């Protein structure tokens, strides 16, 4: 994980330029469909802050964190409020959020550590709270360009969150909207914490 964080600290500007304007409004809208209006949100692994900003503009109070200090710095400037520098294993708290958005962030967690990360996120959800997560589609744990990735299939993704005691609302595939990434597919999941 440290190598992945180092990658984002070294390449923050490049990462931001490639993701800040990527249009994933369809995924955000599918997630917000299940979140109560004005509900408190957590952007877990917020990267550039793109999605947190969209949620704020849509009228939601938002907290955000990322493991990269450089991305936290950029996102804090973009959002106009502090973004915490934190990892999934640092998360503590109970019943704080109506929705958690983990877009392309849990995919950097090793398979052995994923159940704990999901458990921590579940704890942060209020009863009836909703969580969104996305992974690159595949079956491997791998390193690419200095970053670790844990790929998931629709079935393995469904199993991970069901095993954590979360109700699966939707699992869907989507293409990568970034330039030059048309051949990459994402697995998206939306789950709910029962009351």
C-alpha cells in the first residue's frame, strides 16, 4: 500500500488532470437515488475531490479523506474545506453517514484486508445507509505502474459485501470514461446497511 500512496504523492498533478473532468455522473446519480435528500456523505478515497464537489453542489454535507497527502492538499483547495489524510485501516466511528462513496479506492486494498475495510465502512454507515464502491473488472491482485490493484468480478464483489452483512441493491458494469481507456471495464456495487 505504501508504494501506491507514494505513486499518488509523486504523480498527483498527472492523476488529477486525468480524472478531474471524467464524467461519472451516471454512477453518482444511481448512488444518490438511494440516499436520503440532504443526507451526510463520506467520500472515501476522494482523489481529486471531483465527486465530493459534485455532492456538495447537489446540496449534501460531505466529509472526505484520501491516503495521499498530495491529493488531500489538492482536494482541500478544490472543496474549500479540509480533507483528512487517512487510510481505510485508520477509520473509526459508528453511524455517522447516510451514504459512503468509495469510487476506485477500495481497489487498492489487498484481498486479505478488504473484509476489514468493508467492516469499518459499514460501521460508519447509519442504519439504512448506502455504500457505493467500484473495482476494475478481473480476478487478480496485481501491480501496474507502481500501484497495487485488487480486481473483482460481479460475483466476487457481491460476495464481499454480502459476507459483511450488507444488502446488495445493485451490481452493474460500466466502461472507463477516461481518454484512451475504452477497453477497461469497471464493476460497480451499491449496498445498504439494514436498520
